[in-house]
C-alpha cells in the first residue's frame, strides 16, 4: 500500500509530496499538494495494496482517501 500524507499546517507552510521513485516535490499551497498527490495516487492505484491519501483535518485527525478523494470502502 502506498500512502501520501498531507498535513494541515506543515512547518514553514510548505507541503512536500514524496514520489515513490525517491524524489520530493514542494508546494506552497495545500490544495496544490492534494491535487498533485491525488493524481500521483491514481497512477499507482493499480499497485499491490493500492494508493491512498492521508489528509489531516482541522480537528487534528488523519483520514484516508482514495485517489478520487473519497473515503475507501
């Protein structure tokens, strides 16, 4: 299973999305990081275990989402 973590408030207000190949992309806005991570997860969704986004909510809880940004079944 591949999981991309997107925090609510990262240090320095910079969001990082790590690519499975080892590279890391940096974003200045959370929305941009979520959009990129969702597209990346969609590319890897067919891999063993699937690909998901783990997004921190305003309540501090982390929630898992599919590449379509829906709760997994």
